[in-house]
């Protein structure tokens, strides 16, 4: 990979920091500087924890307490079941819908370690195209054919996050040595989306990339898993959520956000936010700070 490409992706990672529905509760660890253009974070825990099942949100039921919102990232998740000593490893693609995790005693105790990729970076590590990764959770081998042999089995011999992170960084850096050049046009379009916080038109992306709408659609589906419009919508949602959660400008009102992110009116903002968050902005903030 050329130095110019690395610099562009480093700039992306500096401009964009997607967050979860409850950022204060996450157990995240930043990667080394060389991996920060590609890896949003590592996450997991040293000791085994109770892991319950994940399901789509059900509006008429309230048995699911922890909500998972689209963060535009994709994850490889390694789980070691303490009962049988066998590791499950799966890949979670980019999501455009929220889901919830049930809080009960029905799960099992597992050690968990995960690599969270920026959406533009999975292409550099995966062995296959990403056309079918939307809302997908599948065996890691479907997209990373040698992951279990090269890293997954080694993780089973560890007992701490620091050990797992060290092994994962060696694995990822070795993979980067074999990374081919990516499409400059695709990355220019991604940079426009990130720089504009998702507030872009397809015409803006055509201009920044020098590609037609059809070419952009094909490249985004191939290397990201969703089209340029949905990518922009997800990035816009994440930026709105960060503005709400961090409240960086306390003088901003909801109407200011409506204007800044080009929603037609306040109801448009609330309905769009709820589609991705599963809650209204007020409900999401109450959950995040509760």
C-alpha cells in the first residue's frame, strides 16, 4: 500500500470515531498507531462473562435490556466457552438496524475478544468480497479463511486482554504487508462522506470520485457491503448521535441539528434516528446515561 493511501486512511480515523449506544459501558482498547487507520478498537474482557442471546428489537416485549446500534463498523468476535473449552469465531458485517441483548441467566460463561474494523478497512484483511455482509453474523471462515489457524487457535492459549491484543496486532500487521492497492476513487468518496459527516448527495460523491452513480454503487457494495447512500445515512446517524451524547455545543438545540444535518423538520430527524437507534433521541440519551 502506498504512503498516500495510508495517510488518507489515517485522516479518516482521526475524523471519525463511531460510538455505541452506551459508550461509558464499553471495554474498548485502541490499537497501535500503525493499525488505527483500519481498526476502531479491540474489545472484550480478561475474565469470562455471562453472554446471552441477541435478537431484533420487539416493540411489544421488554425482556431485552442492552441495545446494539449501527456503528458502521464490522467485527471479528472470538468466544471461548468455559464449559467445553471450544472457541467459536464469527464475523459480524455492517448493520443498518438495531438489536437487543437479553439480560437473563440463560446464557453461558465465555471469554470474549473482538476486533472492530472501520467500515472502509475490512476489504484489506478479508479474503472475499463484502457484497453480502449487511446485517450478517456468520462463521469467520466465510470471509477470513485462515483466521482460526493463524490467530484463533493462539487466542485459546491466552488469559488476558493484553496477550490477545498483542497476538492480534502481530496478525493484522502481517496481513497489511500483503495488502494490494485499493481504489482511489472509492476512498475519495469515503473521505467525502466522513468529512461531510454523511451530509452528502450522490452528485457530491460522483464529483469527488470521478465515477458514475452505477460505478460507485458497484464499488461500495463490493468493498463495504452497502451502497454509498446507505453508507452516508449511517455516518450521518453516528454523527448526530455523537452530537447528542457529547453535547459539545451546549447552545445547540434539536432544531440546530435538524438544520446542520439537512433534515426537513424535527419529526424527520426523530423518525430517522429511531430507525437506526430503536429509540427516540431522548430515550437513547436516557439509556446511555442511566
